[in-house]
C-alpha cells in the first residue's frame, strides 16, 4: 500500500519534471508566459517531492511501530505443526502490528539454535521458540537475556533453563495419563483382561514425547500391562509406517494395542497394518490410540480406525500474543500458561475415567466436531 502510494507520487514528480523541461526548451509562446509555466511546473515538482518525502517518512514511522518477532518453529513434520505455523503467521501479521521472522528448523536442533542467534543479530523485539528437544538451551537463552530480548516458549517445554518469560502449551504428561486411564476403563468395559501394547514414540527428547510416553507408561506399570516395545517414528507418517512394519513382523499376533504419539504416525501405522492384514479400530484386533486430534485424525476416529484420540491444541499463538501485549504494557505475564485439551472417541468408545483424581469428559466425534477442528 505504502509503496504503491510512493510510486504514484514519484510518477507525479517525473511527469512534472518533464513538463518543466518542456516549458523551458520547447515553448514558442512569448518569453514571460513560458517562464511562468516553467515556474509553476517547478512548484508542482517541489510540492510533489515534499509530499513523497512525507509519505516515505510516515511509512518509515509506521514500520518502526511494528513489533518484531522471531519464531524458531520445529519444522513441518505433521498436521499439528501445519496448524501451529498457520496460527502463528495469522496472529503475528503486519495487519496486527507485527513484523514476523519465521524459521522452519526442519527438526534440526543445531539449526534451531542458529535461528535464535540470527534473531539476536537482527535485534528483534521478542523471540518465540518451540524447542525441538527439551534440553541444551541454557547457553543460547543466556545470549538472549544478555541481548535484552525476552523469550517466549510455545508448545514443547525447555527443561534445563528458566531464562524465558513464559511458556504456553499443553500438558503432555496428562495427555499420556489420559490415554492410559481411558484404556484401562475401556478394556474393563470390553472385558479385555490382557494388554500387550506397542508404542510409536515422537521425537526422542522432545517434551511431547517424554510426557506422553511417561504418562501412558505410569498407568501401564500400575496395571501390570505389557509394553512390548517403544521406538520413535519422529512424529511423521513415514516414521510411523516404518516402525509399524517392523513391529508387525517382530510381534505378529502378539499385540492388541498400538499407541502412536501423534496422528501422522497413526496414519503410517494404519498403512503398515493394512499391508500386514492386521485389523484395528473399535471391534477389531487392535485398539489404536493416537494424540493431536487434528481434523484428519478425527476423521479416522469417525471412520472407526482410531479408537480414541487425545488432543493437543496447536492454537497457542493468540495466548503468546497476549503475553507480548502484557510485556508491551509493562506487566508481568504468568510463567506457565496451559492450553486446554479435549479427548475424543465415537459414542461407544466413550467411558468414564479420571486422571490424578480428576474426572474427565470425552467428546463424541461427529461431523460438526470434525468441521470445527483445525
Ligand atoms: O503432537 C506432533 C508434532 O510438539 C505437541 O509435535 C507437538 C507435537 C505434536 O509434530 O504432531
């Protein structure tokens, strides 16, 4: 918009200059008239130049008012991640008063630290980090602190440094426990007395993986279930498929539960089970549990493929913006801000269960629920 206006004005300057030039060189009218035209034209040139300068200054001032934010995003491994990125880009838009530097770190820890350092060099006002893994952060966060740039952590946690202003995200341990407690109640309701589970983990060392693995395992330990194996699928569909292919060979006929630590891994695991002739979903050989509950995940619940899906809400960016606005107005935001999650299944798979003594509510997956999801 601003650029367009400047270029229109500059075109005006050029036209007026041309006019002034013409008046000086080609006019055949009496000398005083030509002189007058020339003077008038020169005045127009001056006016237009002044106006152009003013517009440029206003544009610069407006740019200066934008809050600059650097966001070091994990990568683009999943539907969840796509929703998270979109939400951040929507919230931290120029129209909303932000100048966003977005870096997709492609699941590379070193690249993520580099991205943060490049934000320090740029001198951004705020840095947002979704940490690929939970540790190894203290040095770079100290550098942010020394540069006087507040850091806000989104989604996954940083577990070995507290040099950030706020963390906004989901409670992954509760997600894992909820999956375990639901399975306990569901198995009891179905008369299933033996659980032999296979787990496809997320990126090892990410707090999402650690919380979900530990939460589910805590219930497995308490109930005496057998966890046959745990391997990472790196939160990707290809990873989920690869791990499940090897599980289907190694544990043929020996498992009745598969836990995938995100929906995309579950999609890959489905392909592997289809190829191996293993049936899954309500009423079939294998209870398939997943996390995230993005639109495509809920569609698989509706189709009777995923038995229960434990949400992780990817829309934390508006809350992060709230943190930035609090800082802008001199306030102190809370250190930890939880984004609430829901648990999803079809009506027949909804059972009563509690997590740490708190009764949980499950949501029945319907077309309207899917439609409203991200
Ligand atoms: O579950 C998965 C993603 O960090 C909570 O990362 C996030 C996880 C999410 O790629 O799909």
